[in-house]
């Protein structure tokens, strides 16, 4: 099965709580997708605003900047 990233490189994203545990200080932060890993589907390299470090997030931990999903609207 071929996986196509829903957040291509260059997409502005906001970090949200997904299925895996997440450091609470990450939730709500904004960054830029700088890498998609086609070998490890649904993993994205994101540089958060104000940082140089690339952090890895799962697809369900991201949402496009400016969008609010029903899962995060109640948090």
C-alpha cells in the first residue's frame, strides 16, 4: 500500500494531542513540515517556530495551521 503524505513539506501545522502520549508543552505549538518519511509512513519532521531542531510527529498529532478539527475543538 502506498502512503501519500497529507502534510507535504512546507505546510504550516499546529501540534495537537494524538493517540500516543505527547509532552503537554508541545500541544498548540506551530511549525513547518520540513521532512516526510516515506519509509516510516505517517511520520513528519517538523521545525517548531523559534527552534532550529527538527522534531518527529505522527500524522494524528498535526493539523493544518488555521484549521480546527472536532477532536481538538473541545480541548
